[in-house]
């Protein structure tokens, strides 16, 4: 193999330099600066002169009952929406992969929610589940199964359930596309051999399909877990964290502490606590998938 000359290495370095500078300036520097500021008293009253307080911001986050509520809500949202999206998305992908006509049409139809604006979708769901919304109108005035309007969004679990329904509905199309691409790489000879041996559809799914797309399952699991912990728009638009911050998630609580109360140091510490949690979850997921593969 021919080695690159010094001139070629210089050309490569020059081509990469602009991109590396942009990455360092707009990605690395803000992360490092935010990490440093998480150890300082940083709020509206100390923008120009910040006092070093060590791990005080981290202690305040971990001792905050509202953070614990937001954390539980985020974990619950992720634990419900991620398996639901993956299971339904994989089921739809298998159905589409098994048909010979209208594959493109079905893919487009299922992918439409993915490209729908989160703001618009959230407002539609809020209109449907609002106390004076469409669902209550149907239940009370059309099918007469309720005597009065149900306050779906006025309690913690009702608001979170609506947000979970929206998150699941929005994510099915993405999972369908990812799993459909993976299914199309599985050799058909494996299914034919299994059929000759008398294997049924369920046995083929467990013994052939799942092992063949294990890498895609891991990819989807990690990406969706990160997305679940980053849920913001739907909660902000549907419940706004109410009642009493009971439906807040990590990001909505972080936004409130930073821009409503001015606790930027607190929010910086919260962001890195979240990053550490996500890194640990991703590591656990990789370890589990590796153990199952071995």
C-alpha cells in the first residue's frame, strides 16, 4: 500500500481544518464552558461576576423534589414510548415487507407523522384531549358514554399519558423505515430452509429475524432512549408542566429553571447529570446486547 506524502497529508489537514474549527467553536467550546459554569453560582444577579461553589449546583439538583418528579416522568415516558414504538414499528415493517404491491404508499403513509411538526401535532392532541375538546364532545354528546367532560390534562398521569400517545404515534414511522431496511438484508434462503424444516412464522421470527437485525435493534434502542430523555415540545405544548410541575420532564424543568428563575448554574449541572445518565444507559444497553449475542 502506497504511503501518503507530507504534501498529501497537508492537503487533507487543510481540507479538514475549517470543519474542525466550526466543530470546536460551536460544539466543544460550549460544552466545556457549560461544564465549567456548572461549578459556579450563575444566575441573573451574577452574570458578570460568578462565585465558585464547587458541587453545590449538583447537590441542589439531586436534592430537588421537582427534579426527582421530572426524572421519574422522563424515565416513565421513555420506558413506555420506546418499546411501544419499536414493537409497532417492527410489526408494520414486517407487514410491509411481506406484501408485493403498494409498499411505497404504505411507507409514505406511516412516515407522515414523523415529518409532521411537533408543535402542530401537540396542539392537535391538546385539542382532542382538552376538557372542552373533541374526545369529550364525542363521549358526552355523540356516543353518550360519559355524563360530563373528563379533565384529561388536569392531572399528572392524564397529561403524561397523552404525551406518551403522541410520542409513540410520532415514532412508529421512523422505526418502520429503519426496521424495513434491516429486514430487506435478511437472506430469503434462511426462511426457505426454516420452512422446509417445518418452522412456523413465530419460530422464524425468533430464530432468524431477531438475530439478523440485532444491530438495528440496538441502534434504534439507543437512539430512541436518547430521544425519550430529550422530550420537550409535547410536554411544553400540551401541559406546560402543570399542574404544579407534576408533568415536567428533565428538559422542561431545565428550561424553567434557566429562563424563568435564572438558575443557569443549576441548569448546567442538570444537563451534565442527564448526560451521565444517558451514557450509563447506553453502556448498559450495549453490554446487554453483546451478552445476548455471545
